[in-house]
C-alpha cells in the first residue's frame, strides 16, 4: 500500500491534509493553526515530495522512521514551520491506520476510548477579574468543569501586568469565587523575571493556585529552573519547544514539574509520544498544550488515554467564535461535548471526527501526486 497523493485544504488559520493510497484508503490530518497557508506551501515543497510513493505496511503503522527521514532530508530547515507541516502527515496517517483497523487512534497507541477530565482554559487578558469570574463560574455550574486556567502577567510582558495590579486581583477574585473544589491554574505566557515570578508564585501558593505555566521567557531555561526550584506550586512549560533536542536538555535539567508539548507544534503524535515517554522516564507528568478546538484537542485526547504519565486533565479552550472566528463549523456534529466536566474519546475509527464539507469547499485546494 503506497501513498499515491496528498491533498490539502487551507485557510490563513487552519489547514487539513488528506492522504490517499493506491488502495484508495484515506486518512485526514491537520497542520498547526495560524499562518497555515504558509505551512501548506512548506508541506507541498518539503514534506509531500518525500512521501509520495512511500510504502505503508498494511498490518501496522511503519511511518515513524519516515517522519524522521523527512527531517534529515530537510536538515537545513530545522524549526517550527517544517514540524507544523509534518504534523499534517503524521496525523493523517494515524487516521488512515485507525480507519484500516476500525479502531480509534487511542487504541493504536496503547490507550482506549474513555472519558477524560478537562480544564477550562481561558485565553483572555483583556477581561476584568470580575468578568472572568462570572464566565468561569458559569461554565463550572453549567458543565461541571472542575479545573480552570486563567491568565496572569502579559504575553512576553517583561514583568508588566496587562494593567497595573491585574495579576494579583484576578488570583484573589478567582481563588475565592471558584472555590476549594476547583483546581486553579494560571499561565504567565513568558511574562516574568525570576524575582517577580517567585513573588507572585508565593502569593498564589497561599491562595491555592496549583499550576504556574510559563512563568519566565520560555527560551530562558535557567530562569524557569530558578522559579521551579523556589516554589511549592507546580511550574509547567514547554508548549513552544518543538525540537527533541531542546526537550532532552530541559527534561534533563528538570526546569519544570509538568511537561506541555503541543502535538501540532511537535510534528505530530510520534514526536509528542517521544517527549511524553522521556518525561515518564524521569517521573514527570505530561499535560499537553492544546489551545483551540481544532484537531489538536482531539489528538491530545487520544494521547492522554495512552500515556502512563498523563497529567490530571485535558486543556480545553473555553473561547468561542468571538475570540477564534475561524474555529466555527470545522467538524460535523459536536466532538467537544462536555458533561460533568468530562469529554469522551469515542470508539469511532481514526480521530473519530468528520470535517465539514462546506468548510473544505471554501478553503484553498492543493495536491501533490
Ligand atoms: Mg500556555
């Protein structure tokens, strides 16, 4: 069974990949979101040409080394875009094998269909503590969500709050309003110097916050390590790190307590499983980054059923079309239904989702064959 052609359907924000074999078997995957039209160009230039004609084993997935070979052939182009593109191939091939074997991807990678606890993940900083509290409490009561993450500092903010005093205000407000039964996580998005991060971290520990994500500029590994060593609160990070060698180094130095690879930044499931496994070897939980309701969240759901060091919950974006206009009507039905704070990985083959044909018709089509 050979890969015969690969089609892509892209917009500026989102791109899907359809792999078709000479036996007319099909798998659907996705590249990472944002500048997905650029990623698509890279896909057809640097990923697809190595993959057309690739012989797939009909019995079991045999493409792990093929993904690595693409990176070796393109070794002059290390970095995010190539890996974002590679994710499209990896995730389409997992879907293809799922459909061939009539099993969900979860079952192919050592997991099984089940319900997973989610944490509601806020993306907003322009929101006042009071209004953030209103919407998170509403989601808690409506969907039974038992954990939430909200934002402190400002993005790569050089120690500046979004506005003066917001970080401590929102921690105080949400700590009180969400209550003791809800896990409370915060994300600093690379805002703080170690000194400020430790000061805020201690304040947050006293108020019951359990997870401090990306406290320092993510590329400053030693700064993150200082904060992690100083605080009782779990320090989490790694969402931007897409390179295996970076992970080897940061896991080796234990700069965080919780590893957060992103399936779509990493180059797909194989590479993310590799990171999760390396974290497992050192006894570290893995709570992947999944910041929007595209295929990245679906892939992460399947992954969490399979890894022994799965963190306590799935990141689940609470933002709707007002924040992510491109997120609307991507899939048929509702694969993101939450009940009692849980989301379900179903028994459907592959990723178990169907892309909306109307969305595909309105995207840009390209083919490699
Ligand atoms: Mg984050």
